[in-house]
C-alpha cells in the first residue's frame, strides 16, 4: 500500500492491518520452512507494509508529544 493510502486510515484500522500483515508474514515463513516454493518478493512487500504502518503509527503518537529540543537543553 502507498503511504498516502495508509495515512487516510484510522489508527484502529491501522492496528488491525498491522496484526494481519504480521500474521501473513508468519504464515509465509511457515510455508517457506515447509519447503513450498514461494515468491520472496511477497515477504519483502509485507515487511515494507509493516514498516510503513509502524512509521505512520509512530508519527501519530508523536503528534501529541511535546516538540523535541533536538538533543540540546
């Protein structure tokens, strides 16, 4: 999915999507370990989707936090 599509989703829906993507990646790993011929690009795409979702969730949690001082106090 594109980041713009993910940003349009609600936080609750993103959490559900994250759980689904993680489950799909686990299932892919299990099938791969069982010796089934799988497309490795599917796993890479799923990992990237998980990273995108986590990034957007982190951005949203940071909106409520106070502004950073950039490490200088």
